[in-house]
C-alpha cells in the first residue's frame, strides 16, 4: 500500500515537473521567436544579478578577515582590503544596473510576446469548427486562455521567471558558501528550500483549482455587466426597470465567486503560515549553530558575520523562490489552458491526400444522403435522416416552424458543420474531401443574426469578398463599381447616398462622428455584402425580418433576379415569399416531411397547406375574429 502511495506521489511530481517544463519551454519558445535579443540579455542579466548575493557575502567575509588580520599583525591595511572592496562594489553596481534595466527589458520582451500570444488565440478561435461554439468547455478554455494573454499577465510571468532565475542562482551560491563552514548547514538550507517549494506547489494547486472553477462565474458576471453597461439592452432595462434585477444576478454570481475564492485563500494562508513558522525555527537553529562554530573557532569572525548576514539574504531569496514558484505553478496551469486551447483541432488539419477543389460550374448540384446532425450535448438530433438534392440554377425555399432544422441544414450545406451521420455530395464528391475555404468561396449568405461591423459602409459591403480591399481601401475604380452595384441590388444604395460621407461613413456610435443605421438599413448592407460575392450558391436566412412590407417585396424581387443562374436557398417564415421558389422543402422536427411546388403542396393539403392557410387567414379574416385552432 505504501509502495503504491509513493508511486502515485512520484507520478504526480513527475507530471507536475513535465507540465512546468513544457509550459516554460513554450514561453521560452515565444521569447526566442519574437524577442530573441532582449530575451537573451534579460536571462543573462538575471544570472549575473543572482550571483551578486553570494559575491557580496563572500566579499564581506574577506573584508572582515582582512581587517582583523591587518589589526592583529600590524600590516598595511589598504592592499589587503582593496580587492575585497572592488568585488563588493562591483557586485553592488551590477545589482543596481540590473534593477534599472530589468523593467525596460521586461517590456521589450513582454510586449511583442504578449501580442504574439493574443494573435495566436484569436487566430485559433477563428480557425475552429463552428461546432465547438456549442460546447461549454470551449468557453472555459477560451476564457482562461484570454485571461492569461490579456493585459500584463504574460509580462508578469516573464518578470517572475527572471526573478526566480536570479533567486535560484543566489540561493545556490549561498549554499556553496555554507558548505565551506559545515556541510550540514548546506543540507539544512537545501531542505528548507525543498519544504518551501512543496508548500508553494500545494498553495498554487489550491489557487489554480479555485480560478478554474470560477471561470463560469466570471463569464456570468461579465454577461450581466455587459447588459447593465451596454447600449443594446439599455432601452429594455429602462422600460421594464430591470437594472435592480440584473444587478442582483450579477451580485449573486460575484458572491459565489468570492465565496469559493475565500475558501481557497484560507487554506492557502494556513499552509503558508506553517511554512513560514518552520522557516523561522530553522533560521534560529542556524544562528545558534554558527555561533557555536565560531566559539570553537571552526569558522573565522568574517565567516560568522558574513554568514549571519547571508541568513537574512537567504530568507529573502527563499521568499522570492517561494513566491516565484507559486506564480510559476499558477501560470503553468494558465499556460496549460492556453496550450490546450491552441491545440484544439482546427478545420484545416493536415491530410494524407490534398483537398480537392470544388467543381465549377456545378452540374449535378448538392445531394444530402440520409444526413443527420446532433449538436454537442443535445438530447435529440437537430436534423434526422434528411435526403435532398439541390440542383444548379434552382431556387429552393426551406420552410417550417422554429427549431425545425432549417438553419442547421444551411450550415451543413455551407460546410460550417459536419454531419454526424450520412454524407453531403457535391457533383458526386464528398464535401469532406473539398477544401473548406474554397467551397465557401462558392457560396454567399445573409444570416438571420448577421454581423454589424463597426467599420465604414464600404468595408461592410466589401467584407463579402475581401479581394476588393487593399490596405483597408478599395483598390481600383472597377472594384468600387462592384460595391456600388451590390448596394444597388440590395436597395442600400439609396440611403448610402444620403450619408454625409457616403461609402466612407463610419458606422456605430462607438466612434467619433459615427453614424447609426436603422435595423432595416443594416440588413440591406448585409444583403449587399452577400450579393458582392460571385458565388454558385446563395442563401438568404430570414433576409427581411427588419424590413417594412414594401421593402420586403422589393428584396424578394431583387433576390429572384440575383438568384438567376445560381443554386438559391431561401429560408422564410413568410410563406408568400416561398412562392418565388421552384421547389419548397418543408421541415418538421428535423425531418423532411414534404417537398414540391407551391401549388402541388396546396393540393396535397398537408403541413405546408395548413401553415399557408393559417398565415393567409391572418390577412383575410375580419378584424376581431379569433384564429381557428
């Protein structure tokens, strides 16, 4: 039983050492890649500064012994003490230079390394498959990774590594000096360092666990704080007087976070107190031993004075090592979360065979064969056993109630999700064999929850095909005509002409002189963005939700013209728009239940006919008459 326990303990120790080494190597790799000169100079300066402590103690020993010898033997004083004075002054000078230069070098190393780490996190998040955003674990990894790379955390780690290296060198030098006095003193000092290191590791583990457990609490607090201070929720907060309610939610999340943190801090304080008490007792024993050695004349007066001074410096250095180890181990865990996040599998993983290019033009179209998809953690599939063909140059309307699977089907079609069962074929080629970026270049879409980019009008449209941008501006007059044409097709051109800066108008109240658009105007910009791309597949997911009836009719007519020659997919709850489609596909509970033309589905008198009559009755039923059930 004891053997198993020791093996388990040794396993934990080796695992911790491996993780610490891997995390340190990761940071050193970042420094070497992004700030090699400054990083090398910082490490060299830390090594030299660490050696100054034992040099000071050694020089003090020599000075006192030289003074004692000069007084006793009536020899000339200055030739005896000058070498020791030079060593002492040189060590103090190096220490002063290091103190002055370390902060500057920390910044020279930390700023580019922090920027590189932040860029790596952002790039990895953008490269991950869409399905990871449905998993709570992703947000915990993201939050802990972002918490580490934002602000001064990485700079603090580099500063901590520098201090730790300096302190370890100083401790090692002092231990060597105590070996000269008596080997047992060195053993006691090494044991002291080991004890403090063990306690530091235990304290760090407590802090790490508390921080990771509190990640959901921090996200919750951030969410409520964003609602309380943000622009989007401000009208409803005031109309419904929700500030007190949301402040209460924020406060309860804060109290839970503080409660868990304080429980961990109590345990950490008790462990640290016991460690410090033991260290003080050991220090007292060391003083008594040194005095006894001096009385027995085993050490000189210079040794006694210098080693007594060295004990105070040793106590300071061990405190630095203690603190440095706690920070390093805590940062090791954060680095572990960062490395785990950066190791998440992206969409573009190396394959044995190169990705194939999408066929252009499409000849057979896109075929879904028994396709099912279940969101991570969901109890039932969002799509189940869907078999469907989307032919080139065909307009298809997807209809169904909320949650029927319409948007999920579109995202599978665009390659944003991968089926959990079945296959999607593009002209007979499995979609998984196609380069995902190249396939998405063949598609364009307006999503229901489109993005409102806080940039210029020109850029908001140009993001549909970033090849038209060069250095943040439109590169040629021909490109500008493409943007203007897309705006005209979406109906955005009319309101853009009324803006003071036209296509150069900066959108969003967050900016000085920023212009805010109405929801309908933002939606027309999103549609223009979709029209800009020369794509074989065009998808409109509820494209008229923020438009008035007249603008809605205009958008559908424009869509009908824009869809000419393309495979077009339209999602709309307004079934009148579905009449523009060549074929209507009806989804219910994730399954395909009907498909056909508007007239054919009405004759079938099934799900679609019932939905259509219900909507039509809203407009034809006399005022005040209740709907049928």
